[in-house]
């Protein structure tokens, strides 16, 4: 790891592991920069709902699915999946 960051840090570089890269690519639909922005937006939403870094992530009530093995039985509902498919067609 490089130099520690401070609140005044403007730029930072980080080498992503393969799983981290896959997460960022999935979050950005193949675009790492967009994925980074989407992950920041998700954290902003969680923070606004009261989540703090010291809390256990299980309180977020997020289903545990993977991009490698999506199953209809996962917590993501089929109607949500269908609405995403329809919005991509438009």
C-alpha cells in the first residue's frame, strides 16, 4: 500500500485484485470509472440510512448473490430483474 491518505488527498491509486475489479466492472456495466461512482453512490445511500463503517454489513439486508451463478431463488426478485431487462431494451 502507498502513502496513507488524508482528507485533503485529491488523487489516489490502488491496485485492484481480480475480485475487486469484477465488482467494479459489474457495478459500472463494464466501465471501471462508472463502477467506482456507483459504489460511492451506494455507500452514500447506506450512510444516509444510518450505516457506519464500524457496523456489521449484515444490517444492510442485501441478498448475497454472485454474478457467476445467478439463481431465481436468490433474494433479487424476478420482477426487478425483468424491469432491468426492459429498461435496457429501451
